[in-house]
C-alpha cells in the first residue's frame, strides 16, 4: 500500500494494546485511592479524541465526566475540579504547551493525573502522576490513542462494576494489527478513487454522530485543514438538519462517517437526505469492515479505531495526488502565536 510501513504500524498498534497491563495497574491504583469525577483534557485533535470516551462513560456510568479544552479550562476553571478529581491528558509529543499548562493547573489543585504520550521523558510525561507511553507519529496517533483510551475508560468503569465485559475486550484489543491492516487494504481502492476525484476539490462537508463525532471534528480540522489546507465544514449528524443542510448543493463534497452505536440512525437520516439532494457523497461505514477476533457486542466501541485506519488511506492518497506533504505547515509550531 502507498506510503505504508507495516513494521512501524505493527509496533504502534500492538504497543498500544500491550499497555493493557499497565492500564489495569493504573485503574486499580486510582480506584483504590478514590475519585469523584473524571476530566478528559486535550488540545485540538487530542481534545476531540476524548469525545467518544466521554460519551462511553456518560452512557455506561453514573460517574460525572467532562471533556475539556486545556487552554479554556485553565482560564475558566471548574468548581468540581479538585482533590477528588481524576484527569486524563493526551499529547503525542508530550510538549503541547496548553495541555502541559492544564496538567500543571490540575496538579496544583490536587487532581490525580494520567497522561498518554509518545515520549515518557517529555514535559507532560514527567509531570503526570501516571503515564502511558506508546511512540507513534501523526499518521498512526489515532489508532494508538483510541486503543489506549478505550482500554482506560472501560478499565475504570469495570472497577466501578459498570462494564462487565472489560476482560474480554482488553484481550481482544491486545493486538489489532492484522485486523486493521486488512481494513486499510479494503479501504485503499476507495481511498485512491476519492483522492483522484477530489484532487482539485477545495471544500469538503463532513458529518458524523455518536462516537464518531469526535473523529469527524478531528479529521476536518487536524487533517484536511491543518495538513492539507482544505476548507471544511463539520457538523454533528443530529444538528445537520438545523441549519447546515442549506449549504448542500448537488456537487458539494459530502463525507459521512457512519458508526455502529446509537448514533447510527442519525447518520442514516443524513444519508437519505444526501441521496435526494447531493451527487457527490462519500460514505465511510465501519460496519462494512470485518473485524476478526472482535466480538459483535464490542464493534460499536471499536468503530473510532476502524475509522482511524480507513481514513489513513484517504489521507495518504490525498497527500500524494495533491502533492501536499502532511508535514507542511505555514503557522502551526512554525511561528509565534
């Protein structure tokens, strides 16, 4: 496959799954200490990556949970944040300034902190109470973070007696490499066709719902905007019909992300609308991809990981046909802002 390094990919995916033992240890420690609420904190893509797991906790548990933008939390505060709080942070580089400042802000208030990073010796890696380390790059960070966050949140809920299937799920997440490589192989042809078709398209309209809404936001902002300099609109499937649908014309590039959780009917409604009023719709449906070794009851939870793998092919082919390297930046970490 174009631009695919199977050895590195295997190291990232299997490395994330292998952290389940360490995650069990952390879940045991923080549960023994006790906590009253959970904060999931990040910046940009790492903030949006928290949304599926905020939704998971909200729909499976009575535990109060909030996903928060790091920079905003430091300025606005939250009266619930304190010594009884557990906060999870994510930064692949471990150097994201806003996330580091939020971690320090939480530490000053006695919050128990957990950090996910690719570099344990980074500022964020050194500052957190508990650290999960799995080296990755921008193209594999999605799978790495999603596997870890799914393991971590279900481990925490398991300790609360609110997720009975944790042990089976953890075993099935130990190494998804073969399954995810097969996903990428299946997606490669459609991805290449999409890239050829949209080589000169400058505007894409993205819609997602349920536990793929965070991914939709992330792919729109961090990949298509930041890494490809494309104009996008991103909207939740439920909110699509409350204003945003007026932007859809027959030739609008409409990209729909369909998962397998309770949000699926919302996306099916958007798809029905698109079939009537749009002639340029691309649907990425996680249900179309086999996942050998993953129980059907867990497919909905694993959908964000599947869509990470699918869109990795879309991104790589877009990068190639547009002759725009994913590493190219004008401003991000280039100038002072």
